[in-house]
């Protein structure tokens, strides 16, 4: 059983304390990178759905520190992703619009980070993606297409953010794996979920078709993407100084140029946390429990705005109404062998009352 390691940030969460805490948890949760050999390729997968800054996307220091530590230990580090279809669309003939590299810069993640960045949509429709199917991906009747970097990499580290999600309820470590998919596979799972009409509009010009297979497996399809990476996924690491506790994954639920409707309500964590686990499900469960705890602090007006704008989403349930172990991301992840509920949580510099609340959510 792989523990969840949790470090409270006692000083200014944007200062040197945060850098050292990220490094400490990274090394602690990977047994000092025991699996790494000199020259190994390590793919870092951030949350880069949009050009919006943290907490809509991954904390820049999560990438910077993780990449630096890995490089110092001899790794060949690559950061890669493809943004959501509102921002990037590609098809068999090439990229229709958008550029994930631009979103990477605008989000603030690039910073002074010199680590190479790969936009998956630029790798080629056939050359850049490969087909995947297994006994654990039964929701995908024909399998799915996933970036070829999954084969190129020796190891993968997931660096999500903490956020609710207008379609899936939450976007943590499981949901960000959608960024590994080719566009036709993205359209396939979205066809089983809410707001598919919006996704189809985003895909205009790609010559791709949306077809609902009638399986109703929106959540299961998302979870099963991780089956393609589980043998190489070494760690899921969160940097939580802030979180989005309504709407998400972007800053706005509905964007209109530089403005939008449904602005995500941002919560500043107290204490701020860095936490990680080599068990993907355990990390997901802890993050979900944390989001439930944060949701308690959201003003009634902000919660009401979310309910009004998302009333037509028959899939979404309030985070507070779902037990952690009953959420389909957690439940299905356990069912297909991606991990387990947290067995051991190793807290450091975290108040006892906070620890007690989190443990109750995980019962």
C-alpha cells in the first residue's frame, strides 16, 4: 500500500518554503526517485486545459521544481499536453486552430523553465498517436487513441490542480489524462456526457463526427484512460495554495472574448498543502476529500450561481452530496486496478483538526 504524503506550508506559500516543500514531498513519495536511471525519459503531465493561470491550471512551481529535481538526478525531462477543445482543435488534416504552446506560456507555467515542451496536436495525426485497448477499457468499445509519448517515456508524473468541473464535477488527477487523447477519442467520450453540443461546436472545421454509443459511460471512459499509463505513472503530485471550488476547469464556465460568465470561485487554502502519492487513486481520493472540505467555505451566493448556470447538467452532483469512495472516478479506478483508497496518510505540519476532517471524508 502506497501512502499519501502531505506537507503543510507554514511560511509564505509563494516563497522558498514552497519550493523546498515540493522537493521534499517529491522525493519522499518516490523513495528518492528509486525507479530513475540516468538518461531515462520522464514525461510531466500538467493540467493545461486553457491559457488561464493557476489555479485554473497547474501551479508553475510544481513543474519547475519537479523538472529541476529530476534533471539533477539524470533524467531527460519533457513536459507535454494538449489543451481542451475550446482552445485547441485538430483533425486528420492538421491543426484547425489554437496552440497548446501558447497556452503554456500564457498560463504562466513556462516561466523561467527551460524544460522542453511538447504540444501533442503538433506531433501528427497518425505519427503522434497510437491505439490503445485492454481488458480494463471496456467502456471504449473500439479502444482510444493516445499520444505516442506514452510509449516514448520511461516514466510519467502527473501534476494536477484542485478544481471542480462544470461537466465532470471535479477535475483532479484522473480528468487531466484527457489531455493525452487524440481529438476523435475526445469527441467519443464527450458524446456520453453533458454539453456535447458545445463540444461539437468547438470541433467545427476538424471534419470529425460525434456519435453517442449509448453506453452512458462518460465517467468510466475518463478513468480508463489511465489504464494506458498505469505501468509508467510513478507519482501524482498536487501543489495546493489555491483551488477552484465552483465551475471549472477554466476561469469561466462560458467565455466571451476576454470576459465570461460563471467565474470559478477561488479558495485560498489554509494551510496551503503539497501532497502526493505513487497510488493514483489514493491521491485522487485525498484531493477529492480536500475539495469537499474547501467547498464548505464557499459563500451561498457563489454556490447558487453555480447551481443556476449548471442546472441542465444531469450528470453533475454537488461535491458535498457524494461520498469520496462513491465518486465514479474513485470507484471505477479501484475496480480496474488503478489503486486503492488511502490506507496511510503521512501528515507533516498540518493541524490535527484538519487531519480529522479529511479522514472523516475518506471513511
